[in-house]
C-alpha cells in the first residue's frame, strides 16, 4: 500500500501544482514576460493600461531612503523615475526652461551620447544634477542634489558657538581644564544637534522641489495626442452670399 497523504498535504500539493501549472501557462519555458505580453495579460483580466504603466514605472524606479537622519544630518537626496515619452533635441530646451522655473537660478546643460544633462553648481554649498536618458518610448529621470557645504557650516558654527560660550561661563570658576573640555564638548554636541532643526526643514523643502521638477519634466515628455482642425480658406462663406447663389444660377439658366 502506497503512502497516504493527509488532508493538509493534499491541499498543499494541489496548491503547488496549480502554481506550477499557472507558471507554465504564463511563461512556458521562459523566465518572465515582455512588456507587450504584460499589457495583453492585463487587458484580459480587466486592468486598464494606465494603471499597468504606473505599476511598471514604480517597479522600474530605484528606491532611495527619503527620510531625514537626525544623527548625521542628511545632506543629499536622489531619485530615479521612469516616465512615458522620450526627451529629444526638440523638447530639451523647453524642459530646461521648466526646470529653471521650479528650481530657480541657472545651470549648465550638455548632451551626452545617450542622455541629456543639466547641472547646477552652488559654489561652496553643493551641486544639483539632473539627467534624462531616453529609451524605447520612455525616459529615465535621475535627480541628485547635495548640500554638504551647508551641513558642514552648520555643524562647524553649531559646535563652536555653544562650546565657546560654555567654556567662557566657567572661566572664573576655578574648575580644572578637564571640566572646561567636557563642558565645551557637551555644549558643542548639543549645538550640532540643534542645527538639525534648520537642516530638517531644508531637507523637506528640497524633496518638494525634486518632486515638482520630476512632475514638470514628466508632463513635457507626454506625447501630444491632440489633433488640430484645419479650416480651409473659403470653406465657410457669408450666409447672404450662399443664399443668393441659387437664385443667381436660376436666373442664368
């Protein structure tokens, strides 16, 4: 007598067999599906193309940590998004104008072999870099902004000013040198942490600017489907002229 499978084992076996069969029906001997096959499958199960494209874009996008670090004081944000439509020489100048409207200031643009890039150097503050790479009807947008110069200056003054104030307050106290060092160090650390109250709002503001920039770029890349109606000259004539034409023709006949 062969092995007798329990009810739970039977259920698990059938479920696994169903998954295997589904995999065979969908993929055959391949590892996955193409975008076109995904679109066809989504259509068959009632998923609209727009929802599918948004899901594909979110899957293709690289996720970065977008939360503020209170200990280190985050000084860099970056995002990679894949959007519909391709950047070209024809729409690149208009996209640059939209970027400047959101961010403000000027930058340097360049066309690399496979991408369009815009960079803004902010003296000692940091830099901002935006690149657009077109491929197969889509564009990959990469946005990077670093403000390490601001964080450095904040940390420097945030440490020095409270440290000097604490040391000065103990100048006539008669405490040993170690007390000055400890008090100054603790006050300086507290001052550095206090600078995060400035860096955190700046971080959130830059995240908002980054999102707005990616949004305006995306809108400029959407292919235009609007069709214009061309009315030929003379297609519509004055109603009095039209009404008089039949009478004139009758008189001539």
